[in-house]
């Protein structure tokens, strides 16, 4: 599975929706601003209902670096159990999360950042946002959408970038080749 950033496909919306936390004099986390950048799986046949969240630190000297990677799936464990066709239970737990994804970048502060993320950033509003972003992302990639996912996208609703156009004619617009397939 490969993942790409929501911002790579929806720059304007991503900039409006980014969550961040600031720390000064925290016992386990170096000073700085920390931005949570969701990524989703690129496979348009894969309905994995999960975000990989890269945590970027912007230090007081404005150096930027990835310091943690969080896995978060919002469905119940039973969903992932069925979806994965027999992934071992301890791997499934990480997959569902919220947990550190050890296949990706971590730093010595990753555990503390995960804890702050769970207690202060991962609220109901943010979870709904991740679900919606996931649906938008998959829609743009051309995944076959279930009615449930299509409803989440809200293709005829005003685009969250604030343009005033509906999503399907704005940031959700697909390229001609994606919509109709390549001509031979
Ligand atoms: Zn996937
Ligand atoms: Zn838009």
C-alpha cells in the first residue's frame, strides 16, 4: 500500500482543515508547533477506512521535520478483521489505532505526541473530517463508491474550499482521463 497526502490532491481544503498543536515547556515534547497531516491509501480498489497521519514539527527556528506517524481507522475492529482477511490481531490493533505506525517515521517524542493527539486533537469533529476527507480522496481517485461513502463526499454540496461552487465542479473535479478512461 502507498499513501499520499490529502494536501497533495486538495491543497486549498487541506490548508483550511489542518489541525495543529503548540507546545512550550512540555516535559516530553520539544518546543514548537506540530501539524497533523492526513494521508490516505492510493489504491482505488481498497476501501481500508484509515488515515495515516504524519506529524510535522515546525521548530521555533522554523525547521520542519516529520517526528511521528499515527495510524487511525475510525471503523469498529470487526470491520478491519473482515476487511483484512486474517491479519494477526496485534497488527490489526495498530492498523485501527490510534497507534504509532512503526512502518513509518517515528522519533523519541512520538509516544508523547500520540498521547496529546488522542487527548486534545482527536475529537468527534476531527473524526468526521477524516472520514469526509477519506471519501473525497477516494472519489477523486475513481474508487467505486458505496452510497454511504458518496453521501460522505457530498458531491453536490458546496466545496469546503469556500469557492461557492459544488464539490464535483471544484476541487472534486476529476481529470477527463480519470473519468472516462484512456483512449487508445
Ligand atoms: Zn487502502
Ligand atoms: Zn473547491
